[in-house]
C-alpha cells in the first residue's frame, strides 16, 4: 500500500468495518446477554456451589486477561481481520458446546476455551480505532457500543420467556443454541464485511516479539512510578466488584425475588446505563476526573449497603431495584473517569501495553474478589461478601480523595 493511500484510508471512515461490526453485534448481542441473565442460577441448578460459581468466573477472567497480552502483539504482527473473523467462529461454536454440556465441570472447560479465543479483543479495538479518523474516534466507539445496547434491552425478558416456559436449565440451553446460531451469522457478516487496516508491508516490518519482555518492563516501571494511586483505585474497584459478583444468586435464591422481577430490574439497569453514560462522560471531561471517581465510590458504597440490609421476601424488591439503579450511576462515572485518567497518565507510545498491564491487574483483583465471595458466601452466610465489599468500598472512597486531577475544569 502506498503511503498516500494509507493516509487517505486513515483520514476517512471505513464504512464496511463500521457497518459490519454494527450488524454483527445487533444480531448477536441480544442472545449473548440473554444467556447470562440467569447464569448463576443455571450453574447452581447444575450442582455448582457459590464457591464453584465464583471459581468459574475467576478462572474465565484470568484466562481472558492473560490471553489479551499476546493478543495485542498478534494484532500488530498478523493483522486485525484474521484474528477477529477466526475467533468469532470459535466463540460461536463454544455456545454450541455449552448447549450439549451436562455438568458445571464441562461448562468450566468450555469457558476457558471461550475466553482464550477472546484474545482477539485488542485486535477488535484496534480495528475500530483504525476505521475512524482521530477526530471521530470518540463518537465512533460510542456509536458501536450504544446501538447494539439499545437492541439488547429486550434480552432479560427474552431470557425470562425461555426459563419460565422451559425451566432454568432447559431454557438456558435453548438460549445457548440461539447464541450459537446468531454467532455464526455474526461471524459470516464479519467475513463478508471486514477489511484489514494494517498493510502487509507494515506487518512484515514489525518484529514485535523481539523486545516483548523489555517493552513490558519499561511500561510497568512507568505505571508503578507515575500511576500508583490510580492503580490502587482500579484494584480496589475491581476487588469490590468481585466481592459483589454473587448478587444474582443472592437476590433470587436468598432474598427470594422472582425471576420476572429480576428481568424487570435488569431491563431498567440497561436503560439507566444508556441514559447515564453520556452525561457522566460529559461531566468527566468538563470538571475533571477526581470528583466523578469520588461520586462513583460513594454511590457504589450506597448500593452495597442497600444489599447488606435488604430484607428477605417480596419486601426486598425495592432494595434490589434501588441498589442496582444506584450502581448504574457508579458504573457510569467509573467507566468514564477511569479510562480517561489512565489515558491522561499513559504516554501514547505506552498505551497498548499499559492497558494490557492494567487490565491484568484488574482481572487478578476481580478474580480474587470473586473467589473470596464464593468462599465467604458458603461459610459465613450470603450477606457476608457484601459486608466485606462495603468495607473495601470505604477504603476505595478514601483513596479516591488522593487521586491526582489531570484536567482543569476550564479545559
């Protein structure tokens, strides 16, 4: 590819990639989200204890985070498209394997395979960034996340329709089959539409493996020197999320809320996340990163306290709704402020490797919280993980006060 042609490509939107990814997510996301609406209850019905349920989540999370590190390098070495289209088929087939799975042990093995295949995520992010000119990237990422999310609003009720008619196990299995079929369609759409954004000359000239370890050491030194407080915030936030992972099992099995009400709450949370993400991101850009992180910490603490004191029975309904509704505010602030402050503090030449390191730290923290929550849930009682999460969240709130501000409000 000539340099002039390459520059022209980067200055324009590659619509085949944009429309292809958009179409594939619209087809696939509703069924993927539906699968996980009652995921923990499904595993529990297969004989998995709370500790096993969290172990499956933790192993899956760690597998994914480790896979992303070589995945980012491969995205530069062999290109974006090949990884994306190939692994999309693998993930689709993984849902078919789960359809036939008879035990939680088989589900665990399949999840490891699925999350290993997700090593193409850095390639996907890179393809999206490559497909939009710099001045349109923010809107591009927003477009590609928002429209499929709107379509997926119906996912909780789709899941409820299947489990109310066929039972939790058989209903979830049928959703696996739909996720497999829609995944094949999505993969085929990507085969037909996606175009490579890295030229063959660029790929061949990159010896990305020669300095693998040294490159990561350099970035790790920068992170530990310049981003200590931010990293502590990330770790505490992920640990808190891990400790509250069993909220679905807690709400449905312990508090006794109905499957229909859970579907309603999940739908409301979907809508709130869509409504809040843009106002919260606007606030983060206008007034800075520190205050939104503090607000996110306080709202997260409030949502956890509501879970700790939620009564058993139908009277728990408003507690669950209020808790998850308030957590949407926390999620929206954190999902805007944390990536922004990370980008502020990571030089552009470090960002790819820096994100991989930070995501690995987050995943280890999240997995640790998940495993702890399962053990504590089994041994000390269902409320115990949420009580510990509240304590960790208090520490998170205090540390958030020490977060460096990286943008002035007038900017």
